[in-house]
C-alpha cells in the first residue's frame, strides 16, 4: 500500500505539473491575429490579395460569378460540426484567385434592394446615385455541396447517415473522419446550361484527437472552417474543387465573358449614372405631349417627328448620351430617356 507521505508527495507533484502546464497554455493561447486558420485564409480587395497560397490565379476575370447557398440538408449536416454555410469561404477564394468577379446574391442582396427602394421612394439623399442600370449581371451561378465519407464510425455514424443517403458524417471521441468530398456546379445564368462541374476531396487519416479536443467533434462554440479539424478538411476540399472549376473555364474560351477587372468594376459602381432600364422590344410612351423624336442622340440633332402622349414606341437599340433608340409608327429615331416610360 502507498504510504500517506507518498500520497502527499504525488499530490504535490501533480499540482506543480498542472500549474506549469496552465502557465504554458496561457502563453500559447492568447489571441494571435493573422495566425491559424485553414488553407483558405487571408484577404482580397481591388489591389490584390494575400494568404492565397494553393489557389489557381488568373491575369484577369473570366466572368461574374454568383454563389448560392447549398441545399438545406447540407447546411443541417454542417451545423452538426458547428460549421456555418461555406458560401463566404468560397467567395473569398473566388476573389483571391482573380478568376471571377464576385457579385452579391445572398443576404447582402436584401440590404442592397432596401437601399434601392429608399432611393426610388425619394427618401435617399439627393445625389445618392442609386437606381436602375448599375448592377453587374451574374454570368455564372455556382452551387456548392458537401458530402462526408467515413471509416469505422460505429453507431454514431449510422445516426447521421440518412442525411447523406448512407454516407455518414461523424467525428466523436474515437471515431475516424476519413474524407470530405465537395462538388461545385456552375451554370450559365442566361441559358441555364450547366457549363462546369468538378469534385474536390481531402483525406485525413485519423481525427480522433479532434474528437477528444472539441467535445465529440462538434468544434468549439462558434467554431468554423479555420479552427476545427472538420472545417479545415472541408475548406481544403473546396479549394481543390474550385481549382478544378477554374481549369475547366480557362481551357474553354467560349465560356469566358467580357468583364473588367475588379478595380474597374468597383469604380464603375460609383460612377455609373442611375436611370431607367429599357431593353430591346420594350414598348414605351412619352410622359408628356409634344416630345421630339430626333435623328441622332443629341439635343442639336434634326427633329424627325413630334409625339403625342398616346404614341407607342418600341426600343430597337441601345441607349447613348441619355437617349434611347426607338421605332415609332411614323419614324425611327432617338428620344430622351427621362421623357419616356414603359407602357
């Protein structure tokens, strides 16, 4: 049997060890900005990007891309590991790579439309310059998805296997999360045709340590793609996936669209004058009587007709210098955009 003195000595040694470990841990767990994270990290802006090692890069964008939210079952499965939607992660990769212009079509779009409604109602400050004809159209729409596969997951794996049709996703004390697979489907927003599809994957031999550290694999409260093993694996798979998409579009010139650089598109957002948006084939009528139809898009151009409020005009060309090219019942010409409206 162990004597009382020996037990006291063992207790003292244990306390000293715990105290030393506590002091050491405090020294390495203080917040360190710009450190840690997954393979997808850094920042991007109009002057370039940082922290984008491993991504495919392009000299100029090949089109404008909107990233949509994954299906609900995917978000539900990710939530089991305290992971949020991967859309923000993917949009960061797109901008860092400079291969696509990223256009907002998520939650931020609701706020944008709210600002436009304020401007349309007359509540925005004069000169705010928010209105029609300013937004960049999405050339492509990307839909991401996530599928987990496992090995030796036991009973817990079967509990979540139904989410992915039998391919269970599980990491918890002793379970082995073996692989994360992601897919990205890219469709042309005009034709609706799927133009690119790619699958990415990342393997990890054993994540039992992650399950032990993070309480059954769900990650720390509020954890994400940069601070859990599960998140890091998924982020790496998305990077592999996205690189494949870039190669598909880069190797097919017919898929590449004519867009400016990020700096040019951002600058245009502040300088493009808001106005009415008319498309070819739209039927317009004058807002007032005696509106002049001109031969050229200029105030000094020859008058080819005078219109009544009931005269109908069909848009047959583009706008220029504040005028729109139209065809009337008696003549064709140019008319000031501010003087017409859709019928």
